[in-house]
């Protein structure tokens, strides 16, 4: 068993991480871990969980989180490891052996390292200590001041260990290892001078003095820009060492004067500007604005393969050639090509020749050539276009230094390192809009062909996904086949099995461009990219990606970030990733193993169900699961936590279309037992947005359930479908389904399913059958009582209260609602609580207590509006309008109309 605070706050048992739940619970655990084996007062825990005025029920919330943590620990037999969470008066005490907490192990290893006399032993201990870190300390906890301070203390301890390890490497002469350790740390902590000073010294001692000087100047610039400060004594001392006599003579010796010969022309190394270029007006203006900055701006034009980065950069550079009187340089860095990268020295010599350096004055080493290039460009107004870069390291040696110079870099990668080191500005290119896509096709094909069938031209553009490369290849195909009409070509493109093949012409095509991008991915990232092709929907998150690839969510998150950086994915919202249609087809084509595809899809189906059940628990706490899992259900490697009803319902709404696609895929693969569950598991959104056309989804699920020949499945689907049909006013159909559902549930031994079906039947029965409705509710109440399920008892009592109210039995209605409200905890389903209070309010008014009735109805309406339960708000406000004071009527009518409008808007 292991507890972690050096990264995300987590607890791992023998079967993996435990589902800790919301951030507040993680925060409480974090405080108990930080003060392990010491009693922590409720006041301290309150301070850790809220950074402003805590709620009145804070103690109750803390008790609930402690209770849940105890249950989790008991579930993994934590006591066998010596772990116990106990109450000590008004405090809580988490007892655990120190070896189970990563922070304790880290401190112990660092202490041992400080006492070690052998540098090798010290380095081994520090390396082991730093390996315990999985990210920023206390990640995932609520960022209260108390926990932020604790996290800062932990992170400072890690940086101190990094500095000690760097010193150990340097003392042992392992300067390159020190450089490898310090580079990412100085990038992540650019204002920490001790790290920068150690990097400068390590680079110098490794024989890389020019890089040492560059590292110093970058650190100095960051300090000046962000703090308005000069380097301190430690960084200045490192710089002085790097300026030693051994670091500079080579450049001076290899750059004798005069270097330049007289030239009578301005160099222009740009390639031919692309033909048929169209659009990008906004992007060109943005590039102009980014290039107008002071101090030699660097602009990175980034975007996916085939989006037209080179075309934009070359066209823009050609249009502004006159703005740079000292010329325009261009180099293809071949970062994404079949050929090897050009050597920096080779490119620098091309640049120096273009600038007029005679061959006899050309430096031999790359470092000397770089120094000469920087010296020559210091006073020039020059444009440098560096095309097709893969890494920032390819670019840096080719950057001019003059404040009047501008560098434009194109890359499929984001080149964050260049942003960090050289304040590069990033211009991200997206695909073309449909209008611009059609206009590009028209330029390439001629207006006569697109004007003859504008609808087919628009369809072709959409099937090309707005990708300029795809549009150009499509045009080439159509030119090659003049007799083929646009409509016929669009029909061929619509077939996903041949689309990528059609979008290839000789050595140019979408698939080949994507192949060159994916060829540079690490193996695990490439594997995850291929796995994404198995997804039948439109988007993924780290959990679904991990499920498809058979990895962990943290590993999947890192791989997804790499794919975003390579523009193979787009992050449309935090943690939500979308593949361009053509990229998705390419990924799908990378895996030709049907068995692997089927296994990945099955894991995905179970992942969707597990995530939806997690969301259901947050949206409707305390309710029974929508169904039992099949015997071969596979628990996913990780499931998203939902911290509130709103978050859960937003997830359901955002995922609705994808869940329909995934259910359809399960149906097509003869997995009806998964398909009906994927549909039914959306019941919380059905409840809250019942008039959002759910019947077709549930009717398809009913066919799936019947295909399983399983009365349990059929009863569960019929129960939900019947309720939806009743809410839509299709009463006869609803009652027909709901009369069958209880019998099927009873046949399957599903007591709670039978009770729920009876309640829904009672709700659907017409007003002229009050006796049958009351009988159904009474039977449901007896069944729920038999199995001691408070949630379903509340449901039955809610509808009994409604039936009593309709029959004029106000006292019985009030009492039924009162008993029901007494059964549910504070977090019970909002919808049920709102309706119960509405029936109570109407019953009180019927009993003659109008004041109490108004108060109860007003409370119900306000809670419904506050939580987004608009149907409940309409019901409560309807009742309130009948008994409200005249003065209150205008405002109540406004609220009533607003709730109606929100329902219609959905």
C-alpha cells in the first residue's frame, strides 16, 4: 500500500489507485498525510478545505469525507498495513508507517545522501529520491492557502535535491549528466538563479562554453524582463568562469577582418511562391503584427501537416521582401521528411555565402560559423524563413541577432522550447472555412467546374476537411480525370475506406504527410495514436485513450500532449481532444488486427459505462446503479471523478452524441448487452432534460435488450422508456410498456427494478385510474421496504403524495411527502426533493395554511432554479402562482416564463 503527495494526492492498493473522489476529499487526505501520526483538528481541516468563509455545515462535510475515506481504506484492508483513521475528540488522526508515504521516503533518502561521502552513492540516493516525484506536490487538492504553502515547501525541497545532485555530478566530473539534469529544471524554473548558475558552470566544464554564455544571457534576460533585476553573485560568478580564456579564441581566430566582400545585390533565397494561394487574410495580418515587435522577433507558424504553413510563410515573405533591405534568407530544415536533417554548419555556410562571406574566409566549425553569422546580422534588417522545423534545437543556431531582423519558423510541432528560450510568438494555423475551401478549389479547377455544381464543390471541400493539401490533391485528381464530375468524385470521397487513397497523387498526399509526422513520434505515443483509430466517436480524453491503448491515464495524458504538440490532435477544451476526420481515418488504417480492434472496442464500451455510472453517482447521489454489470465486464484503468451535479450533467450532455455512436458500434459488433447499457446509463440527463428526444435512443436500446433475450435488461429499458413516453404525452404507449416492465423484473428477480417500474406506471396511468396508480405505488413501497432501499421508498412515497393530492386527500399527501423527505440525506436527488416540497406546499395550502404553503413552494422553486431543474421550477411556480400575493405575481410570472424558455431552448 502506498500514499502519495509528491504529485497528485493518491492512495494505491494492491489493485491500483483508489477512487478518492472530489478535490475536497483529496485535500482532507493531504492534510492528514502531511501531519501523519498527529491529531489534526477540525478547524485546521476546515482551513485547508476552504479559503474563504466555510459553509455552516463544514463539520458535516468533513465528517462525510472522513467516512468515505474510512470505507475506501477498509476496502483495501489498510489495517493490515498498520493504517488507521480514527477520531480523537474534535480531531482526526491518521496512523500509518512512515515508509508508506512518499514524502517520508523522499526526506529519508535525501538525508542519507547528504551524509554519504562517496559521490556515486550520493547520486544514486538522490536519483532514487527524485524518482518518487510524479508532478507538482499535492496536485488535485483544493488550492487553499494552507495547502499551497505546504506544496511550495515540498517543491522547494525537491529543487534543493536537484541542486545537490547537480553539484554531485560536477564534483565527480560528470558534467554532461549535470547538463541533462539542469536543462529541463531551468526551463521550468527560469527565475531560480542557483539552477541557472549551475547550468552555466556545467556547460562550461563540459566544453560547451558558447552554450554556457547563451544560457547566462537567457537567464539574465528573464530576470530583467520579469523582475527588473540583475543577476546575483552566484550567477555572475558562473558567467565569469564561462568567460575564461579557453572559451572564446576560436571564434576570434576564425573570423579575421575584413570578412565581407563587396556585393551589389540583396540576397533572396526564397523558393517559388505557391500558385493558387487563397485566403489566410486574417492569418497574414496576424503574422505581420507578430513580426512587428522589437528586438528581432521570432514567429512560429504552426499547424497540422498539409494546412499550408509553408505556403503562408513564403507568400508573406515574398510580399514583404522590400521591408528588409538587407535581404531574405530561407532554409528547409527537413524536420518532417524522408531525408536526414541538414547540418547546422551546412545551412550557416549557405547563409554566410548569401551575405557575401568569401569561401576563403568561411569558418570551418559550426560554432565559429554561428558566431560569425550572429556578428554579421547584429546591424542588419534581414528576414530569415526557417521552414519545416521539428525541434527548437534545429532553429536556435540559425537565429540572427539584430533587432531589425525577423525570423519566421514553420513547424508541425509547437516548439515550446523556442517560446521559452527566445520569446517566440506562435501563430497556429487551422483548416480553411468551407467558403475559402471552395474558393481554393475554384482557383485550382477553374470556375466553370465548381460553378456547374456548387453543392458538390461544397461537399468535396467538407470531405477534405478544409485541409489545403487535401483540396490541392483533390483538384489534381479532378484535373487528371476531366470526365469525372464533382458529384461523382464527392460520392467516392464519402466512402471512408477509399478517401485517403483518393487524396494522394504521385508522391504527394494526406497519408504520406501524416506518415512523416507520425514517424517521429516515440513508440508509446505512436501506439496510442494508432489505438485512437479504434474509437468510433469524435473525441477522447485521457481516460478513454488509456482504455483504448491499454495504458494508464497519466501515461495517456503525456502521449496526448505529444500528439497535440504534433498537431495530430486538437484540444478543444481542457482534457478533451478531437481528431481531424482525415487524421482519424489515417489512425484507423494503422491497425489491421481485427482481434486487437475488437478487444480495444470492448474495453471502451465498459469504460463508457463505468464513467457514466461515476457521473450518475455525482448527479443523483444515493441512487441504485442503473443496472448490474455483465459477467465479463472489464474495469477500466481509470475513471474520471465528478465533483458536482453540474459537472456530471455537463459531461452527459457533451458526450451524448458520442455515446450514441459508441452504442451503435457495439450494436454493429453484436454486443447488444453493452449497447443497451450505454443508452440506459444516461438516465440522469434523461431525468433532467426529459423532453430532449430520448425515445429513439431508448427504443434502439429496447431492441438491444430483446436481442439479449434477457428479461432483466428488457425491464430496465422499458421502465425508462415508458417514463420518457409519459413525459412526452404519449400516454398509451407509455402505459403499454410499463404494464409489462414489472412482470419482467419480477421474473428476473429484480426487486428494485420491479418497484421502480411500478412507480413509473403509477405516474403514467391516466387520471381516471387513480386506484390502479395508488395500488402500484403501494406495492412499490412494500417492495422497497422489503429490501430496505430508502431511495426507492422515497420515490414511491413521492408519487403516493401526488396521488393523494389529486384525490383531495391533503393530510395524507403532506404526511407521505414528510416521511419521504425524512428518508433522504441532504444530498438526495434534487429533482425528488423539489417535487416532494412542491406536493407539501400544495397540501398545506389545501389544508388552509396558505402562508406555510407559499413558503414551501417558494423554497422548492428557488432550489429548482438554482440547480438548473427547470421542469421542477415550472411545476413549483405553477402551484405558487395560484396562492401568491398579488404583489408577487409579476416576478413569479417572469420566472415561470424564463424556466419555460430554458426548457424550449434545449
